[in-house]
C-alpha cells in the first residue's frame, strides 16, 4: 500500500514527508493504522546525526498509538480493531529475560531492530524499489506501520490514543523507574533530577508508590510547576548548583532514600548519587548520556551502602506493563493532560523538533486524522 511518512534522508536535514510503499504484514506481523505519535528526543538525536548507530533512509518515530488494521499469518496476540501502543522494547514472553521478573530487556529481536529490519531480517518500507529502514522497530512517523505482534501493547479501547501514545516511551520510562526499578516504598523521601517527560513520570510514580516527600530538581520554573502538579512536595531550581546540599539539608544530612536521574547529563547522574542516602539509598539512572561520556563514582559512596541502578523503559515489560499503566491513567491515578503541549500534523514534524529544542512544552503529539 501507499502511505505518507516522514523520511530521514540525510542526517542534520529536516525530515521529508514522502509517499512511500508499505508491504503486507508477514508471519507474526501486524499492520497498524497510526492515530497519534509523540515527538521524542531520541528521534531528534538520530535525525541530527549525533547517534553513531543511526541509519538513513529511515522512517523515524517510536511513540505511536493506533488501531490494528490487519494481521499477518500466525498472529495470535492481536486482532483487527484492537487499540495498540507501539513498543520499541518488545516482550516475546519466551526468552530468558522475558521469563525473569527482574528485567524487561527482551532479547528476541534486538539484532534485527538495531539494523533497521523486522525480525525476519527484511524491511516492509520502500520507495521506488529502494529499501527504507525501520527505526527502533516502530517507524511511527507514518500513517501506517508494520510491526511484530510481540512489540505491540493492546490497551483499553476507551483510552484516547492521542495521549496513550505517551506511554510508548517517556511516560512509562519515568513511571516505571519508580514502580519497577526502584520499587519506591511508601513513606520515603525521593528526589527526581530533571522534569521533562521522564522526570515528571518518575515524580508521578513516586506519588503512586506513596512517597512522603518528593523533591524535583530542574532548571526551568515552568517545569518545576508541572512537577508540583504531578505530586512533587518540594522543588529546587538547579541553577545555583546547590541542589545536592539542599537535599541533604532537608534530610538531616542523610540524603534521599531514592533518587532518579532524568536529564542525560553525567554530572547530574553524579549529583543524583551524592544526594542518595547512605546505608540503603538507591540512585536510578534513566537519562541517556552522549556517546563515550562516563559517570564518575566515588567508591566510598557505594561502600557506605548506596546503590546505582540503570533503567531502560522503566523496567516495564511492555505488553503487560503498558496496558496496566494505561488502566491506572483511565482510573484517574495519573494526570496525562499537562504533558501534551502541542498538537501537530505529520507535515509539521520538523516543527515538533524545533519546539523540543526550544524546550517549549513537554510533548508535541502528531495526529494522523
Ligand atoms: N531509559 C530510557 O529507556 C529512556 C527513555 C526515554 C528517554 N530517556 C532519556 O531520559 C532523559 C530525559 O528525557 P526527557 O524526554 O524527559 O528529556 P527533557 O529534555 O524533556 O528533560 C530533561 C530535563 O532536565 C533538565 N535539566 C537539564 N540540566 C539539568 C541540571 N543540571 N539539573 C537539573 N535538571 C536539569 C532540563 O531542564 C529538562 O527539563 C534523556 O536523556 C532521554 O534520552 C531514557
Ligand atoms: Zn522516546
Ligand atoms: Zn523476550
């Protein structure tokens, strides 16, 4: 079939809206009609050429939500008409990691996904006979996508898809960091560094877990205000460089039971560890640092009982965890409205990147109707 998609032709250049060809779903694959898609830093990171593992031509986009239009042979998990959220991190249910409750890092299709291919090592996207690669296994800056059934989460059909799409990446990452990775205990003190989509999700997650004090640290007063709306009980503007001192002061010199880093800045990762309490404090790193950057850890901080954990997609096993989070949103436990700042059409996708670079709002959402 023919469809419109935003194609990355050349790194550092705007995406081009083109008519491209999408082949039928093959075994275990599903055709999804996209209804909405968030614009995320990872799309821009690849489009800019900064990501050393990026490739072109490719159709970008990975925060998609839509409706199953057709299923290929041997599909058992989904049927036509199901509402789905796309997963860049699949859940095959069978690999050693899927069967272990400690991790969400499914190993099923990693190699092919990193090459821009579907699990059988081929692509469904093309243009004039030339192959186009799939980005993150999702390629949701397009009217339709073909994806493996193990990478689609079936969600409550009542959930508006133009907000459900946020659960495809940043929001689930933040919520999950608190719920799954840190497993925040009730009555504790948490400190979240960064109040973008991921950090605000972590603030909401700490609230859901019953944290008593939730401190949010950011450079933007507007974002700190949003953090209050998600449940932050204290906010700190990081501009004067005293965030860690302030957290220590607030906790009788001990530090927070849980800290979360959601900036991608390695210096902030170090601060998050320093702001963690001795004996049992846990620092969860969710931010993605630049290629080659390293985090300095003072071993004494670890010997005295602090721990550091990394969190990919918030430890959420996508096919089970995303529908559960969407249900909590539908039950009124999570306030998603404040995260959607701009509504765009597909041909305005580059404007989505500009808004993100200007830190204008939390998320721009593309509508395909
Ligand atoms: N682990 C994962 O699976 C996963 C998934 C999605 C995103 N991420 C990563 O999470 C990070 C955050 O993503 P986002 O979409 O929320 O980004 P964002 O840019 O919207 O938010 C980052 C926030 O950090 C703040 N910040 C910058 N420097 C700071 C400092 N010194 N102290 C305190 N705050 C500071 C900024 O003001 C901004 O509000 C990125 O690195 C992103 O790549 C990770
Ligand atoms: Zn993302
Ligand atoms: Zn798996």
